[in-house]
């Protein structure tokens, strides 16, 4: 449910000139606007004190540490949301916060629809979402699954209703909202019970440590990745939270506009650092808006240049321009091909930022927990299929453009070769993760280039 990222960096822009102009550009107005919105939204995010769960009662139901962590986080969110009286919520309906059963939760959807606060299509989407999430978490076997389901979904529906009542406006660069309501923790809570950690793996932990060393030195890190689901940011954060918490919490994602407009996605997106762009795949859905989208992407690219100029940035980008999808004839999943111009744009942006930049291929295998529609859809409001499953994350060593380009005299051929080399690396790691998870080989699927581990054990 988090974020469906897509890349669309305008190729006609001079990356070097953008980087130079970023140093002379002071975004006081944008920063003031963001601060004002965060302050107001945070004020409205606090909810009834009746929503505080009893720590002891819930803790007694927990037997495994992943469940413990989920319960503790739910308690923290509920407490942070109950600091002021109901009268201070500026008209926001609190229907979902105080529910104590599935029946009350579903009745709440109908109540909000009848009151005219929930459009019928959104109400139907919430009910479908609840049932799919419930069934997936129950399959996990968590001893306190019912409590986790009700707690997570009541908070999720409250945030989604707020997005219908008063949609949050994302700026070209969005900083994760962590207080007074912690949207990052909210997203972590929601996805955690969908991951089967017993059958999940991380590849090449030492490379993630190398990234953190470079970030500590003020360098920038670019992750060129495939993209599998709306849950990708949470999957990355959850798999690295015990070993690389800085990366988990400070990653900036290049995000497509669809997750910024869908009320079921926006609350999760609000908890992530984002550079917001319009996807190439949807650039001409409405031809009248195409020029506006291109201008918006130009502003976003300037924001990214400004970020990189400051150093110590780690940015995730999916140069395929959207999520992976299975082969229609075989049903097999594979990373979607990369767009060479998108890879080259971000590469040149990092090169001209000032601080050293490093590019790493990153691989995700997590489509099972929240697969996208089989076909790219124009309309907002896709059906959410949710499952409990193992997931995987792996990274390859840094890849040098200059080393690849040395074998090509033609600059365009060099760009294409570098993009292909990154894609080949992602595909290699994907096949290893696939063997570990779907082939049930576990840690034995490790190879000479992909060393799998389970750092949470």
C-alpha cells in the first residue's frame, strides 16, 4: 500500500546546469509551505484517548518477536494519536479510531458513506482492502493476528478518511512526516505482518555497510532498482532495520504521481522521503496535461539536484518507469527493462552534484505480498490483492560508468551498455532470490556473487 514509484526524468534538461542553479536557489517559500501543511496535518492527526490499547493485555498474546515489535509500534502510534481532545481535530471524523470489532469497522465504512464523507467507490475499496488484509494476516499464524488486523486497519482507515476529507498536497520534494503522527511507523506496522520473515532473505549485507560508510563521508548513493509493488519502501526498510537503520529511515524514493493522488496510498506515501514525478507511462493519459507534467518533472529534478548538492543522500529510482509484471504467456515474473535515458539522467545528476556519487544495482522480490494489476491501468483506484509471503532484497557492488564506457567509443552505446549492465546485475540477483524464496532453497541458494542472510534471526 505504500508507494508505486515511477521514473520520468526529462531528457532535454541540462543536468549540469540544473546542479549549478540548485546551489543558488533557496526554497524558503516551499519549505514554509511544507512546514505549515505538516503542522496542520499533525494537529488533525491526534485522535481520541479511548483508542489507547492496553499494553499488558496485548503483550500477553504475543509469542514471537516480530509480533512483539508490531504490537509495540501499534501502541506507540495509538498513544501519539491520543494527546489532545476530540474537539481539537478540526472536524475530522473519528469513526474508525474507537472500533472494537470487525463489525464496527465495516459499519463505520457504511456510516461514512451515508454521511457523504466517503464516495461509494472509495467505500467499496476500503471494504475489499480490509477483507484482503485480514485474510493475509490470518494466514501468517500470528497468535494475536486479530488484534493486529483490527488495530492496523482502524488506523489505516482513519488516515485514508482524512485523505478524502482533506487531501494532502505533496511538494516536488516531500520529507517524511514523523510527528506528531508518525506516518513512517504507520507504514512499517501495516506491512510487517504480511512478511514471512522465516522465508525472507537479504543479499550482500556487507555492501549495504559499504553504502553507509560512503554516506557518513558525505558521499551520495544512487540505487538503481526494479520495482515490484506499492510495498517496496516498507519491504526495504523492514529487511534492513536491524542492520542498516540509517538506510531504512533516510532513503529518498523517486515516486510516481499515482501514489500521491490515490487516497488509499497517500497516507503511506506521507511517511517516506519522496521526489515526486510523473511517470512516462502515464505522461499522455490526458494530452492536455502533458506540458504541465513535464514542467513539474523539471521542478522535481531541480529538487533532486539540490538534495545531492548537500551530500549524504541515498536515492532509490526504478528506471523501468513502473512495477514489474509477469510474462502474459508464462506467468513468470522478471524485472522490467530499464530505460537507458532515465539511468543516464540520474547518473549525470550525481556526477555533477559536487560530492562523489556511487551507483549500486538493487533487487527486490516482493510482488507476492501486493502484486500490481496485470496490465497498466489509467484510472486511479486499482484492486488491492494482498498475501502473506517471503520477500527478498539484494544489492550488488558499486558499478562504474567509466569502466563500462571505456569499451565503447559511441557515447549513446556507452549509456545503453551501462543501463544494460545494471539491469543484468539486478536480474542475476533476482534469480537468486527467486530460487531462495519460490524454489525453497533458502540460504543454500547463495552464489559466489550473492550471499544471502537473515539478519533478524
